[in-house]
C-alpha cells in the first residue's frame, strides 16, 4: 500500500470520527501592545519563540525569575499576528494572538 498525504489524512479523519474525539482549536492568549511600546508576560519554563509576522512585532524570550521566563513583545506596526512562546520539546508552550494598535495621539 502506498501512503500518500490524502490516504494518511483520510485514516486520521476516520479514526477521530470513530472514537468520537472532539478536535478543538488551541486556546489563544490575547496580548495587546501599542506601536513603539513593549509588554512582557510570564511563560513559565517556556524556551524559544516563533511569530507568524515579524513585521508587526519584535519578540524575544528573556530570563525572568527562577520560576518564570518572560515573553517580551514590542509593537512595530498596527496589525495582528500569532506568536508561540515555547518551541522546545517537553517544555511549556503558549500561543498568543497579538494585536498591535496605532500610537495614541499626544494631546
């Protein structure tokens, strides 16, 4: 039997249907940052990160406390992107939906 992507996908769909397993989207943690501003959030022992659109945000992981690393995000331009903090196997992972808003006008 030749395994093609279609065959493998069909088997997976059938297995899920037969077992009654409900497939749900992963929870996204909302994060809002203004253009030019930086926010950080604790992500436990998560290590590494990956963002869909690095023209919208600049992201990095930083050491926080002995119990938490920090996911640090700076807004570059208005828009929305997904970033995952934690890309190392057997470590925590958090999916963020990051919205960058325009700079507030000075009064």
